[in-house]
């Protein structure tokens, strides 16, 4: 898994309200010292979790024009971080992203499409198969447990799972995506414990990190984790250490949220600003 520092492209949706997707990725990666270029796949009034009938402006037709323009400059990217794409946009990405890549470009894919045993609103049953096509090109793949099951066409788990089950998912992902380093996030081992499983390199050894499960359900924590992981691997932080840094970043912000702002609507996501200095300090040691 090799990531170059020169040029970073972030491809995700933009939700006008709520700290998710681009609203998290751009500030975190900008603060980490990168100058990201963005390719917004859709514009939403809010994210799709709990706000009712949000507006959704599909930008897939604009993506083609943007990529074609970049090709004339020419503008290419060493690293690409993909998150929530959308039903129409993913076809454009699959067909045209190669125009702005080089032979050395590395793709980090957070295959955002579901959680808690459900496919997200706005995706049909064909969407996971399209994500699988994109995942074949990923240097790093970071599904949560539900997304791992969707990638493998497994029945979806909505509660706790055993570590053995999660390890089997990892082994099956290793077989399907042979060239990817993989993290499975959000593995609920019990009501008190949550885990991240990881695997990379030739050995394909599976390791795990655990942390106490904090009360509440906050939108955007997966985006915070994936953005912190992206910032870390671009700094050449080893994957297991990067996962620990990202896990701590999310956990610390959750604790701060419960301590200082217990009455703020959890649908709006986390205010991670207080946690950024420590994250940057850890990243800058590498």
C-alpha cells in the first residue's frame, strides 16, 4: 500500500447540514496539511439519516464536465479518497475516473452504503455490485460491518457479532479484493465493546483493535474515522497505528460531545474541532 503526498482528490457528497462526508473530510484533510481538490457527487439539504425527506441534487452530469475539463489542463491525482457517491455518480466514477489518475495513483475507498444492517435510503439493490467494481481498484478499503456484508452478498447483521464471524468476513474480503489493505470498522462485539479489524501486506495477518462502546448513535463517525485514516496513511503512518489514531480521534470526540454538549441533536454529527490539535500532533510525529 503506497500513498504519494502530491495531489489528493476527495470524491463524496456534500450535505448542507450535518458534519458528514465532505463537511468532515475537507476540514480534517486541509488541517492535516494537504490541499485537497474536491469532486462533489451530490448536494443534499441534510444527510439521509433521520431528517425526513431531504432534498437531493444529483451532480453526476456535472461530474463528466468537470473531469473532462481537468483532463485538458491536464490535472491528475496521486491519491483519491472516495466516500458516499450516489446511485448515478458511481457509474460516472467507474467510467471516467481513470482520466485523472496515473499508473501510481492510490485509491482509498470508504464504501458508504449502509449501516446497522440496512442499505441506506436512496440506493437500490444493484448499488453494492457497482461498489464492488470500484473496490477492485482500492489500495485501502474501509467498510463497516454492514458494508462488508453487502460487498460479500451476505445476510445483514443488525446486532452484535462474534469476533470469529468478523474474522471470517475479513478472510472472504481478502479473497475477493486481493490487492487491497482492508479495515472493517464498527464491529459490535457486545453492548460494551466495539472493534476494528485490519489486514494488509503479503502475510494477510488479521489484527483487531477494540474500544469501549459509548452511549448514543451519532451520524458521521464513520466519515471522521475514514478522513483521519486518510490523513494518517498519507503521512506514511503504519496501518494499525493509523487505525488506532483514528479510533481514538472518534472516541475522544464522542466523550467530549457527551460531556460538554449532551443536549445537541445527535443527527448533526460531532463537533470534532477540539480534537484536531491532538490528531495533528500525532500525525506530525511521522
